[in-house]
């Protein structure tokens, strides 16, 4: 319906005051505007009307044609309200001025005539409130440097909100919240009582999705240009987990799911978790996450502990724009430059943020991060069990082979020692026999030489005696003395030779004994060295086998199930067929019964 121009609005004269009930023709979409001007609803007639004592001119846009004509005819030109232009010139004249309500009513009509339909407008939501189903918004526009360019209040009426908001949330996964950018169909509206506002009756979801994706695309491009986009992703995934740093919102539902799984690993001493909390949405959330992460790593280094095996960043599900706070360049760059693998579990399977793209490993939810960690630990345990069984079997084979070699070596050493002793005895007996024979020959030769010498001496003595008998008796004394000297000399020479023969024989016998003893000691020492070396090798093998025992694995919270014969049970099917089992734990064994039918 066409509305009068601002200059055609009648003034508040007595002839314009409504003294009877005047019904209006108000379209449904304009009911709030008419109500704001003072119109009332007649439930019986199901029409809006102008209350008595109210200026009918304010509702000229909705007056029936007959009523408009009558009112126009009854109001003299001199008594009508001046236009906005003339009102501005005459505002200083009290008798010719307009009331504030008339001025604002003219503004309202001017705005309504200028914007008969909505205009697609780009806005950023600053604040949201919901009251009686109506959604009240504070909107703004900022320049690239953050300067405020414009602000306005907006409203989405309840009946429209119930229609467009579910469609928007379904299409984008986002909700109307501070920080989100929207392309809305906005109709400016001005009410004298409430001032200027915007009525929103449509939202384009494609623009919001495009804005969120454009923000991620810009961050992705910057990181790729700097050559660090996939730096964290290229780090080798943790081979095992012993200590993990967790960054999450405090008391969040997603953190509760993660912590429930983590506590089970901590209870058995498998892995240690250190938690640092931060806001994950709202202005400045990305900076707080970055600060919490860097501060926690700095504290970790100062504690003297080895770096964590991984950093986990988690939060539960939420609207797309709630997660959009994580699409921050500085936060993503920090993750890229970390020398520790980062695991993320943000939102749900359909959610994706820039920190998911740059992280070493991305999981759909926080609980799946915990499950992934547990799977890696279980994989290592299974590998350790297989390796332990392999090492045990190999050690058993090596031990058996070593035992056989040791037995063979000991037997060979024993046989060699016996042979060496036998050979030494034979050699010693031969040497002793040779020494005895040599001694006997030497004694015999000495005796023969002594006999020959005595014969010579006696012969010479007889000759000398004969010569002495022939000589003058006076020479007898000299001859007797010379003969005594000769006999004495012969005897001394014989004695000396016998002693030399005896000493030489004793020395040879002693040297032979010493050689035999040294040979026996060398044989014994060699045999002892070989036996000790074999014993040391066997001890090392047994120590290596014992060092790889199941106690370490049992200390990590695992158990060995054995049957009544003490053999390991490795399958549930075998366990069900038995009546009683024995479970070996870290500090002992427990006998248990098997409940049939499970």
C-alpha cells in the first residue's frame, strides 16, 4: 500500500484526534510497525484500530480509502503539519514547530517509503539475545584494520526466526553468534518510540560458508608460502606413548570423555598425561590456546623431564562458527613449528579446522584421540609380547646349543687334559729313566776311571818304590812324602769328579721335575681358563634370558593366563573349555574358576 510523503503528515490538531473507533488495513508483515505507533488489536473484528484520542494521521498508511478522503477534507491546509524541510526552518518558532513524535513519524514514513523491501547486506554479529522467540542482534562493520565503520540494531521476528534459522544452521552447521559474518536481507525500520533498527527476513548460508572457507584458505596459503604448512605432519608419528601434554577447555564434555580413557592408562602406569586449559571460542581464544601450549611446554622443559611424546589439542562438538575461532594464523603457525607431533580431536567427524589440517594426526573426536593412543600402546605391547616369545624361544635354543657346546668343550678339555697329563707322565718317566741311565753310566765311568787311575797310581807307586829301594835310603822319606801327595791328589780328584757327577745328576733331575710341574700347571691353567670362559658365556646367555622375563610386561598392568599344567593360554576358546585357570600378575599368581556358558 502506498504511504504518504513525509510532508503530507497532518499535525496534531483537534480535528485529527480520533473520537471513534477507526479500523486499519494493516498487512501482517507491518503489524509490528502499526503496533509501535499505538495501534491496538480487536480480537472480535480481527483488525487493528486507532484508539480514541490518538492522532489518526500517524496511521494514514493503513487507513481505508474512505477514511483518508474524509480526514483530508476535514483538515484545513493552514492547520496541517509542515514538511520536514519547512519544519527544520521553523523549529525556532514555538507556535509553528512540530512535536518530536511528528518529526520521528515523518522519518519513519521516509524510511518506509525508501526501503519498501529488504536489501541484501553484509554484516558481522557483535551480540545476540533471544526474548519471547524474537532474536535481537547488534551488528557492525569494520575496516580491514579493525576500525568501526557502522553499527545497528536488528531483529528477527519469532515467526521468521523459526523458519530461517533452522535452515541456516542445517546448511552451514553454524549458529548465529558473536563474530560470525552474514549476508542478510535487511529492511531498515524507524519507530518513534524505539529509534532505528533493521528487520531481517532472510540469510544466505552460502556467503557464511564462503567466508569461513576463505579465512581458512588465506591461512593455508600463507603457511604454504612460508614452507611450513606440513612441517608438523612430516614428523614421525610417536612409536609409543609415555608422556602426553593435553590442551583442552576446562571441564568440557569432550575433555571428560578423553580423561575417562586416559585415567585407565595412568592407573596402570602405562602413560602420563599433563593437562593445560584454555578458552576455545570467543575473541582472543586462539591467542590463549597458543599461550597455554607454549607455557606448558616451557614448564615441561624446566622440570628436566624429556619432551612429551605428543601434544593433544581437543574440544567437543559445537557450531561451525564456534570452531571457527580455531582458524587462526598464529595458532596454526605455532603448531607447524613445534618439534613435537600434535594430535587433534576437535568437534565431530564433519568438522574441520585449520589446526586439523596442519596437525601431525587428526582424529574425529576427543574420545577417538584417546582410542588412537591406546591402540598404539596396545600395538607396542603385542609386538613386545611377540618379541619376548621370540627372544625366549631363541634364548632357549641358544642356551641349549651353548649347553651342548659347553658339554662338548668340557669333554674335549677334560680329554685333552687327561691326554696332556698322560703324555707328561710318559715324558717324565722317560726323562727320569734317561737321567737314571745317564747317572749310572756316569758313575760307572767314574768308577772305571778311578780304578784305572788307582792302577796307574799303584804302578807308579811300585816303580817309585822300587826306585826308592834302589836309591839311597835317605831318599826314602822324600819318596814316601811324594807318594802320599800323589795319593792324596788322586783321591781329591776322584772325590771332586764324583761330586760334580752327583750335582749334575741332581740338577738335571730337579730341572726335569720343574719342567714337568710347569707343564702340568700350564695344562691345568689352560683348562681352567677354557672352563671359566665357557661358564661366563653360559652365564651371560642365562642372564640375557632371565633379563627378558615377563616381569617387565607384568609390571605394566598385563597378566599371563596359564592352564593347570602351567602352559600359557592364548585364546578365549581354549579358556572356555577349561574348569580352572591360573593368572600370573606382577606380584604373584591367582587361581580362578571358569564360568561356563559365557
